[in-house]
């Protein structure tokens, strides 16, 4: 992992991030990329992944486009995923322990990949989405495969209010015997957010129980929204 990425990750308050993830199921990393870096990444990934374009209508996930990466992310995203994983694995293991699960995630991304590949082929779980006026991404979870890492990263590569309007990143959380709880995750150009992939522990008055989360992007009213989703 590059020194720049390592330094930037170390600057975040990971105790506060863990606390936010435990209480809300998401935590924002403001200023992950500078504005010009975010726009350059959007341009490059859309061009380089044009052959892996998928219409959201075709898979009943809304309206718009997404462009899949293969299992090996291009630089600098590959290095970012390795770095994120190093900080997120202890949080994921804490969640596993809280839920009474025996599985523990290894400390390094490379070790997780080797273990994951031993159970099932590596799956393409990361992509860039492009939504234009009236497009949206429906509520969903990235839960394909035998072993689903409980956290993932999303980012915004265009500017709300300038490049597009609408298009808020939203999550819903379903707790047992309760109404679903909606959340809007505030993202600006270049911001990233760590989110729960599907399930997380919730510490209630009567102990720990499992809650279920999905995420979506609301309808874009004007312009073009480009976003990134990185799975592990």
C-alpha cells in the first residue's frame, strides 16, 4: 500500500468510525478524494470498464447503468481496498463475536482472498454507477457468495447541486418486530462511507440481536450522478 494511502487512512479516527458503525450502520469518511481526483477516477473507470456495462433495468435494480470491475481492482482502488480491509477486519470480527459466529476474518486482505477463493470463486462485487435524470438504484444488498464481508465502501464521484440534483444515498434498517428505519447518508464530491453490507449486531435493552440493512440511491432529478461501490 502506498505511503499516501497509509497516511490518509491513519489520520481517520477509527474508534469514532467503529462507534458510528455500531450505532448507525454507516460512517462517512469526508474528503476521501479531492474534487479533481474524484472526477478523474469517474472518467477513467467509466471508460476502462465500458465492456462490463450493465443496465439496472435488466436486473430489476432500478434504472441507469453500472460498470463492473473484475475481481482485481485497478490502481489506486486495489491499494485502497487493501488498506480499508486492514482497518475494517477487527470491526468485522467484533460483529462476528457479538452475533455468536465462529468465523474470524484474517488481518490482511490477501489472506482473506486466499481463504475466500478456497470456498468459492472470486466474485465481481465492485462497480461504478452512472445515473441520469429519472434514474435510480433500488434497495439491494451485495450478498452473493459463501462468505460475505459485513462491511463495504461507497463513494460519490460527482458533485451534488452542481453535477446533479436528487440522487441521495439512502439506507434502510429492519429490526425485529419494528418498522424499517430509513437513513440518508450525507455524501459530497469525493466523500466515501463505510456501510454495513447486509447485517450487523444491535445492542438492545434485552441483549444483542441481528438487524438487516439495504441501501439504494434515490431518483436523480437533473444532471448525472457517478458513484462507486467497493465490496470485499
